[in-house]
C-alpha cells in the first residue's frame, strides 16, 4: 500500500502532521513544494557561474548546481520537499561600543547547521515513528539539507511559499522578514504542496544603493566577489584594496541590505536561546587581534565564527581598525606587523596606512626593512604612501 492510499495518510492529514511536528521540534515556518526539478533556477545559477558572479567559491560547481536542482537525484522516489525556516532575529541590539567589530546576526549564535540538522533529524524520526505512517507499511525515505548541501535553499523556499525573493537576494517572509535560516527535507511522502506567495518587493529598491561594496549588481543578483559576507568569511587570501574601505567594521558577515529593508522593520524577535548571543554582537578588535590560536578557539568554538579561522578574523579586524582610523589602535597594529601570518601583517600595514600619523609611519618604517614577504613589503610601501597623503 502506498503512503497516500492509506486512510490516515491522505496528503492533507500528512500535511497537518508535518506542520505540527515541524513546530514541535523548533521550526518557525514550514511549507511544502513538490519534488519537480528547479529548472529555471538551475539555468540562473549556471549563468551566474559563467558570468563569474560566484567566483571565489570553488565548491559551487556546475555539477553541484545540476545535482542540487534535481531532487530525484538526491533521493530516489522523491515526491515532496518540506521547506523549513528558523527565525534568528535577536531583536534590537544596544549600539556597539566604538572600536568594535560587527558580526552578522545569524552568526551571533551556536553553529546553526548543527542546531537545524538536529531538529530536522528529530522531525524525520517523529514522522517515521508516527502510527499513521507505520500503518501504511511503507518505509519513509528522507534526506535533509541546510546551507552546506547542494540544494538552492532559497529557490526551494520561494517555490514552497515560505517567503519571496527580495531584490537583495534574500527570502523575505511577512512575519519574520529575511532573518530566517532555511533548510529542506526531501521525502518520498506525497504531501499537499503550498503555492508560492504572490508578494514581491514592489517598487522598493532600497537595499541596492545601501550595499557599501556595490555587490547587488542588479535586482536579485549578488556578485559574490564583492559581498562583505564572502570577503569576511569565505575568502581566504588578501582582501582587494578597493573593497576594504566599504567593509566598514564588519568582521564576520554583513547585514546592511537586511537592516535597510522595510519588511524587516516589524520582524519578530526569536526566543530561541541558540541565537542572540550578546557576547558575539560586537567584538573588541584589539582583543581579537592579540588572540593566539588557543584563545581564539576557547572564545569561538561551536559558533559560526570558526569558519573564518583566527587568521581570517585577524585580517578582518585589521581592515575594521583601518576604517575606524583611531590612533589608539597603532600599538596593536604594530604588534600585528610582527605576526607569524603574512596575511595579518599585510592587512595591519594597510590599516596603519589608513590611520596615518607619525606613530603609524614609524611602525611601518621599522617593519619594512625586516619584512621577508614580498606581498607584505609592497603593502607596507603602499601604506607609507597612504599615510603620507593622510
Ligand atoms: C553561496 C552562498 C552565499 C554567498 C553568495 C550569495 C549568493 N547570492 O548566492 C555569500 C557568501 C556572499 C552569501 C552571503 C549571505 N548569505 Co548565503 N548562502 C549561500 C548558499 C550556500 C548558496 C547560495 C546560492 O545557491 N547562490 C546561487 C544563486 C544563483 O542563488 P540566488 O542568489 O538565490 O539566486 C536566485 C535569485 O536570484 C532568483 N532570481 C533570479 N532572477 C530573479 C528575478 C525575479 C523577479 C525573482 C523573484 C527571483 C529571481 O533565482 C536565482 C536562483 O534561484 C546558500 C545555502 C544554499 N545551499 O542554498 C546560503 C544562503 C543563501 N545564505 C544565507 C544567508 C543568511 C546569507 C547572508 C545574509 C549572511 C550574512 N548576514 O552575512 C548573506 C546575504 C548576502 C546576500 N545579499 O545574498 C541564507 C539565506 C536565508 C534567506 N532568508 O534568504 C542561506 C539560504 C543559508 C541558509 N540555509 O539559511 N551566501
Ligand atoms: S550582505 Fe552586505 S555586502 Fe553583501 S550584498 Fe548585502 S549589503 Fe552588500
Ligand atoms: S529593501 Fe526593498 S527591494 Fe530590498 S529586499 Fe527589502 S523590500 Fe525588497
């Protein structure tokens, strides 16, 4: 007997069950779409790769897009996709102390992959153990993905009607705005699908000019290489000099295109204790710059910040300090010029160049003669020119 032919497992009954269980395990939103291929989204994603807009993410390959937009390749016999949303909005935060580095709200939290995957697993187990399904005498098949899987999470959420595509690329929901993390369960269950929402951004374009690095190159199109989120988290090397000033004091991710979004004004704050960690709202940049590996791990283990690694975070701290241009940061940046990591030395040099002043020039000149790395030496020379001009 098929799962849908049994009296207690009609698509509508199952839908109610899925909705109830999803909320019980801790999701704020649940919607369903069928398991047809995401053909139009696949074409868009492949074109983005061809246009170089996904450059910098070597794992975002055409093969991955092809697989991720073909649910039946991910799960044999796939019939439905349960799209899940988790509200992470911590509410209005106190204004960070001057001299702090900003962390995107989604990362002021425990690692959400773990949080969401655990809940999805509980949901699948609860479903499979439910008497309604057990009577149907058919094995429930399911696979679940959050972020790091090949699926296009936003395309699935949009088709399921969980939200709509904003011009900043994010999925917006009338209740939670865009402060949502997304995940999917692909299953062999035949579930009543939802319709996509009929909402759009209308005439609003506010997020596009608000992006300080001009990463939203057209409505719905983000150039990965220019996005602060990419630059601070995923990018491993030197940050292009022309993008550094636009990064302001963001040291992990960026929320600007969401902060300016009018849909987010009425967003409900979460009560989930995994999110809204006040100790991660704004980081002391000098403390971050002075951390050794053990201190870094002790402070950030189990949080998304680990992804950028200590060296990446210290690089970002240098950029933020350069943008703040406070002379009080010169001693710490001087110490960073002696870091074992060339990447940190390179960005410390840039920061000192932005601050200017005699103290910064002196630190740069001392470092120049002893610097073994050619890239860092070049950066020091450019910084001395910047500092002179400042
Ligand atoms: C790679 C990636 C990034 C990259 C590249 C971003 C990008 N634009 O692709 C970087 C590192 C920059 C990034 C940044 C962020 N990310 Co990210 N990221 C991803 C990831 C892993 C893949 C995204 C992807 O497939 N991109 C490919 C392109 C083609 O997809 P797309 O941008 O959605 O494109 C669609 C639209 O353009 C639409 N479209 C095209 N034309 C038109 C026209 C109209 C009229 C309409 C309506 C739609 C439309 O069709 C396209 C295909 O579906 C997903 C997780 C996942 N597995 O899906 C998370 C994900 C998208 N990221 C997420 C988050 C939270 C963020 C940040 C907010 C984090 C932060 N605060 O720093 C920023 C937001 C930046 C931004 N404005 O987009 C969430 C989004 C949640 C939400 N509510 O939408 C996701 C889904 C992770 C998750 N599981 O929760 N991210
Ligand atoms: S996350 Fe920041 S850098 Fe990226 S598109 Fe939005 S405003 Fe621009
Ligand atoms: S700021 Fe305006 S255009 Fe941008 S996502 Fe929000 S509603 Fe859409």
